[in-house]
């Protein structure tokens, strides 16, 4: 927040300047009123005309100044919210994947929408109002002292009350504001969950449940806000009543001074006007200070999200991959005391093809994530060409590795964008990957590369999405490719075609997480790494492992029963080899 205010320091100063000018000029209305009424009562036509001309000029100037101030304050609000959103967005995207995944995405959405709006309403606008009213207040006090020190003293007494009473609400308001922010975040999370689950809700006739769930969350959000608003209402009413009391006191004291001959009628009008200029600002300040104080937890949340999370290792070396990627005694767990990887050591040579196999949940995906720098709070080391991954520039590490996941995210754009993302590739490169990934097969049924894919690829089948993911990875031509069951939804023939082509790429280091226990395909891998319960149980070529007759052999024979037989696949694979 402070950084955003600093960034727009100049505009803040200009806004403040015009705020001071308009506020101070506004107070002078009281003096104009005093002079014009006294001139009228005295029948002084010359003075009357003079004041009229001054008033017209004064009004014009006041109007122009007011307009400039309003424009500046609106521009300031625009710039501050813009800069806050940008900072939060950059902060979120500077997080490592693990830190990002620690919060729900709807929580981030809520921060970028609800919280920023709350800051605009409860921090920026109140801050501007407070600053302007401080000036109105100070100017009013000066003019009041000039007209009647006694009335000024009475007003000061009332003011003490106006200050003390609302400050009692400050802490309670802070708690309520914090609750509003938290509740809005929960509401956004639940809402996102319901909307994302639209298809499940429809197909399992969960409409009534969804309706109830939404109603409950909606009510809770509204009730939490209402609880805060009730307190604001109480705070505002107390302040307003005290303000009216103050104005009454001024009128009665001033009237008494007229009766005793110590004040002119013009001064009475000026005093009433000024007491508004005195009490009004105090009121505005007292209404707004608790808002500013109350919104502090939201400011802290926005500041925390805006914080940049860049790695700053002592030396950020450029990653090189010419020899091998290795892991030494890796230990890792998502939750303390529950290790997912237990003392894993392995070396993956450049250009070789590895199949990672094992029962679900044994840690295959986790191992691959650690090898590619996704998580960094593990014990042991991961080394790329002998250099510890933690010494490398992690942003550049991604230039070496592509991963094709089972579930791949599709941007709500067309096929072309989802393959190239924001990068430029030649027509030949594009043509080649369309062929390798099998996309060309379904392009004919669509409007070509410009076909929209829908929200997260909703207009495509699972297999089509995976083919786009394959093309996305291959077009970047990175030396390490990870296939994390990345062809599981593709029809068998295309999947084998794709895997066959990847196995034929000499320089590519391929790590495939697979459940497909097919002898012909597995036989083409240089090594099978078989994992169980977070450890590497066995490793070797398919031939070696089967001959050994150990744990992999058992796993293989169980799985083989559900995998298409070699006889079925033989013609297919021969066809693929011929491609
Ligand atoms: P595999 O790829 O062999 O199926 P994973 O590496 O995905 O296994 O998961 C290994 C274990 O870690 C499983 O028990 C899984 O529930 C747990 N796990 C995986 N990802 C997370 C996560 N992000 N948070 C907590 N636990 C996880």
C-alpha cells in the first residue's frame, strides 16, 4: 500500500494542494455572508455591490478548483487501485508453485476484487476526505477565532466529546472489517467451487443442494457485512447527534451575545456557517478514521500478497544440461512426519529414455517434481550436470524441461494460442508438431487452428486437450521431456505414435510415468525405474527386470492382464515405426 502511495506521490501532492485550496476557500463563504448581511442591515449599497462582484469571482474560482480537485482525486483512486492490483498480481506470480498452491485460487480472486474494492472504499477515499477536512477544520478555527473566541472555546469543548466517543468503536470495527474480508474470501471460494462443479451438479441432480449451499454462503457473507455496517451506523449516528448538539450550542450562545450587544447579526450567520465548517469536518474525520483503522488487516493481506518471492541464491548459475540429471538421498513429504520420498538416489543420463513405473501414490509424480525444481524444501540434493539445483536460476531451469500432465490447462482462446502460448514459431515448426502430436487428425473436423477451445478446453475432448499439450511441449524443443501419463486420454494408436516418435528423438531425455505395461513399448526404454512406497525398488531394462523376477515382475504381470496384448499391438507398433 505504502509503495503504491509512494509511486503516485506527485499526484497525491497535487490532489492535496487542490484539496487544501478548495477547503480553505470554502470556509471564506462565512466571511462573505457576514459582510453581505452587515452591509444590507447598514444599507451600504457601495459595499454591497463590491461584495457581489467579489462573490461572483470567488464562486467561479471555487468551482474551477473544486473540479480540479475532484478530477485529481478520481485519477488518484484509479492509479492507486491499478497499481495495487498490479502489485498483487505480480506478487502472486512471483510465488513458487508450492507457495501458490497453498492458497485457493478463489482466495486470490477475492483479494484482487473484493479486497481492493474495500481498500478503495474504506481506505483511499476516507484518507482523501480526512486530509481535506483537516484543512477545512483548521481554516474554520482561524476564522472562528477572528469572529468570536468564546464560541470557538465552546465548540472546542463539544469537539472533545465528538473525538472521544467514536474512538471507542475503533477496535471493534477493525475486527468486523477483518471478518468481512475473510468471509468474502470464503464466499468467492465456495462460489468458484459451485460454478466449476456445474457439470457434476447437473448430472447428479444436485441443484437443490447447490441452491441451499449458495444461499447459506450468500447469507453468511451478507450477515457479516451487515454486522460491520451496523457498527458503522451506530458510530455515524452518535457522531451526527453530537454534531447537531454542537450547532445548537453555537446558535444559543451567539443569540445570547446578540441580546447582550456583543455580536452583529452578520456574525451570527457567519458563526452558524462556520460551526458547520468546524463540526462537519470533525464528523467526517471521526467517521473515516475508524474505517482507515478497521481496514488495516486488509492492507496487511494485500501487502503480503504483493510481496515479491524471488530466489536470491548467493550465485544464480545458468542451468546446463549436457551430461546428467541426478538425485542424491532425496527425502520429501508434503506434511511433516509423512515422508513421500525416502532416500531416493538416481542418475538420468542425457539422451536416454526412462519409464517410471509403480503403484498409484508411490511417489512417481512427486519425484519428477523434485527433479524439475517444483519444490525446494527437500533433504538431499538434485544436481544438473553436477551443479546443485538450488544454485541455479530457477526461472531459466524451465527452459530445459517440458512436462505433459494428464490434466492440462487450456486458456480460453484458440488452438493456435494454446500451442504457441505467446511465442512465435515458424510455419514448419508448427506443421511438424501438429503432425507429431496427432492434432492434424482432428483439425479437419474443426475450423482449423483458429477454433476456440472454450473455458479450460471445454469444447475439446480429453484426448484432444492432451494432444495440444503434447504439441505445446514439443514445439519448444527442450532437452528434457516429462510425460506424466500425458497421453492417457488419447486413443491407443495416437498415443503409441506419439510415444514412439518421442523415443526416436536421439537428444531428448525422456521420463515417462506410465501405467501401460506393454512389453514392446517398455522394451524400447533404456531403463525402467520401478518405485514402491517412496523408494526405488528396482531399476534396469525390461529384459533385466523380468529376468530378475522381483517386485516389478509381479507388478508387470498383474498390470499386463489389463493392458492390450502384444499380439493386438504388434501391427500397430510396426505401423508406427514405419511413420
Ligand atoms: P504417484 O505419481 O506415484 O501416483 P504422487 O507422487 O502423486 O504419486 O503422490 C504420492 C503421495 O503424495 C500420495 O500419497 C499423495 O496423496 C501425496 N500427495 C501428492 N501430491 C500432494 C499434495 N500436493 N499435497 C499433499 N499430498 C500430496
